[in-house]
């Protein structure tokens, strides 16, 4: 049986949505049952999205990093997830996370820690990137895992770049590999 994967995320300017599309693409290389659940500008999800999360084998969370943490819309979703938490609906599902910000660091890891904590409160099984860093002098933004994210996917979209310009190809390929990895792990544990 094919694993069901949900990618639930918020995107304020379109950069995180572009990253999410690469995560979705990677997951779809492994599973035909991959659903996008985009949190709207008011921090809401549709009932169909909540149902998809309930039925998922893996949930991949995403939020931009704003001012050293996740967007308020993502936090609103996280607070609303107390209903499935109460019934332990997401317990033992695979979990992973991704984030994007304008700066090389931008305290992205704080956002990933927030997402990790959310997953652990739900009793989920966390999976990191599983990717080696691109940390030689020849490497740059076009390289896979240039940001050296291990606990989760981190990408960079400069503040003056449009969603057509960023995240760059290295981050998008990292996202694709990340999505495929999560789907592979979910398939093995199903």
C-alpha cells in the first residue's frame, strides 16, 4: 500500500510555497497519495485538509521564519491542532519540517525547533534531511544542502528576490530530495 503524505504549510510571499512545491514533487516521486494543505492568510485550513492530516502516514510541516520563529498563521494552525492532539490522532505518524527566510541564518533553526516540538507533542516520529552539507569553497547557493540543515530543511530567499528568483536551485533540489526521503521512510514504516 502507498503511504499518504501531507505537506501542511504557510507562505506569506510565495517563497515558502515554491519550496513546498519541491517537497511535494519529491514526495510524489515515491507516493501517488501526496496532498498539499496550505494554511491561508488567516491561519485556517479547510475541513478537507484536516481530514487529510488525520488520514496521513506522514506530515511535513512548513513555515517561513519571521522575526526568529514561525509565522503567526502557522502558530494558529499549531494551536488548532490541539483537537487531534487530545485524541492522539497524529501519534506515530512520520513528521518533518522546513523553513525559509531572507538571511543565511535568520534563526531558521528556532522555527525548526518549534515545528519539532509540535511534532513531539503529537507523539510523532521525526525525520531529518539525511543529507551531507555542501561546505567546500566550490559550493554555494546552487549546491544541495548548502545551508547544512540536518534537523530539517532550511532555505534562503533574499529579501529583494521574487518567488521566481528564490529559493535557488540548490534549495529546491534539497527540498525535492527531502520530500522523497520522508515518503521513503513512511513507506518503510507503513
